[in-house]
C-alpha cells in the first residue's frame, strides 16, 4: 500500500459522511427536526418502531447520557415516548408517537431521494465494490477498537 495515496482516506470518509448528513439536514429542516432528532426517528423507523435506549445510542452513534437528554427533550416535545418494561427496570424502550410516525415516512422518502441523487453517477458494479470495501474498512476498524477476545455482531449482518 502506498501511504501517499491513502493518507487522506480517513478524512475523506469523514467529510463524505458529514456532507451526506448535512444535505439531509437541509432537506429535513422544514419539518423542524435537528440532525440528532431525525437520526433518532430514522433509526426507530428502520427498527420497526421500537428500540431500547442502549441499542438506539449505538445505532445513532450518540453517547448514552447525550441521548438520554435528547430523548427527554423529544419526549417533552411529543416526538417519542419511553417505557420501562416490568421485566427489566434498567431498560428504557423508545417508541415514536403518532406525530413522529407521520414525519417518519417523509424522513425515509427524503433519505431515499437524496441517496438516489448522490449515487446516480455510480454504476451498480461501482456501488457494490464501494460498499464491499467500506464494510471491510469498517470491520477492521471495529476489530482494532474492540478488546481482544470480544466478538460483536452488527444488526445489519444478522
């Protein structure tokens, strides 16, 4: 591997993800949702409408205490509701409210439209190769960040 060719790869990956999120932020701003809020609703939507706070924090890439404060504000504003199941008082389940369900379709639609626009110039083969390479990089990063001997399964790999 030639170091000069890949030195900026991490920065490019970060900038690409940030640009993509920013483009979706702009599209969703008229709905009155911040980036953190629409990401919570998007993950709830893709999970079928229910997640525990720990899983939601992991999927959204938000630290637990930060997410707890965000969810409290979202609950106060009528976007989500939280319940503590009788079987495990340590767990909080997060559900979208009817208000959120109405908006979740729009979030998914805008995300789908943006993805199509951003990937329009890539061939199917280029996209498959790109996704394969990105998965391998992500998995290598996950392995290097995980304590030795601890296996982890991603939800998307199930």
